[in-house]
């Protein structure tokens, strides 16, 4: 990175807590908040190789704010209640409501930002309110200072660095491997530490060996997910582009990631 190039502004990191039944609308909220300049962590980006509870706990500790989405479904979720309690105890809770449901006991002293009339636009006033809430929570959080300092000191993840790490993880049997990066796709800004591992191509001509190519890409995906500083796209999303007829820009834009990692066996 050129020393004369000014550093990119630090994006506040946000943990999103929601009920699984609200996942579709939660995904819309993630896209809108990332377009507004926030860096989102949510469990759809956890891979099977990572310890689920450990990943969540670490993300809660390291984030600048915790957005908890209250709804008729989430108020009865033990996971959401635990995550909300952690955000409250760390003084970085930002409650929002999808449907006007009253928060459970212990959280009613915090006013929820209403998203009940939000139509999904990242430019809506409701999203601006949430962003401002995150900024306030980040300033109030006892952890905000160290978190932002750590973000500024995190080395830039280069294409060569991704390539070397990935090649080391899957050295045997990999004929070709490269990472591709694009920071901005259209109007959506991808988080700089987000990566999708696409299914590896099987070059043997023997379809019975396809499991080996799939196994390598899955193992690499799980290995990368162990690094809590990376946001690794889930396998189900990446598998959609198995044949990869689209160009890299289109795939990365669709998945909302900064890096694509592809390979062949």
C-alpha cells in the first residue's frame, strides 16, 4: 500500500442479533446497513468449521455495537436474549423492532427504533436512525476505543496474502488457485475482510472425483472461518456459482464480498 495513500475510514463493526424466522428481512437490513457504511457480522457468515458459540462470543466482544432485532419471534429466542444481554452489559446495545413487538423484561428501558414501515431501501430515514444509534453506542461502549484502534492497526489483506494462506491450506491436489478482490460493486460497498470460496473445478474429467474438489473448497472455507477477522460467505450461497458462467465482478457483487477465492483440482 502506497505510504502517500490516505488510510480508508474505519467502518464501525456491528453484531446483528435476530431470530432465524426473521432471516429474510434481517438479510435486507444487513445489505442496507453495509451500504450505509457499517461492517456487519451475523451468523449467516459462520462456517461449519468454526465453533458456533465461540465465534458469536468473540464477535460480541469485538464489535462496536450490538443491534438486536425485536419481533414476535425473537422475544422468545434464548439466543437473542443472551446476545442482547451481552450488548446491554457492554453498553453498546442498539434495539430495533421489525413489527412493533414490545421488548422482553429487562430491555424495556431502551427505546427501540421502529422498522415496521421500512420497505428495504438503504436510503430510508429508518436506516439513518439506526446508523446514528450505532455511532452513539460505539462512543458510549467501553470497548469502542480498543476496537477502533485494532481496526486501524490491522494489516491490509492483499491478494498475495490470501493466495499464500489458501495455497498452504490446500497444497496437495490443487492445480490452480487465486484470489480476486474488488472493493466497490455498483452502489454497494463490500466489507474489506469478506471472502467467498467458490466450489473448486474438477479437471480430472471423472465426475466420481467431484467429491474431492468439493471437499477441498469446503475445508478451505472452514479454515478461513477460524480467523475471526474474516467474514466468510456460507457454503450455500457460494454453491450457487458452481459453474461460474458469470464474470467475477457479477459474482462478487451478488454475494456482497470483497474477495473471491477459486481453484481447480
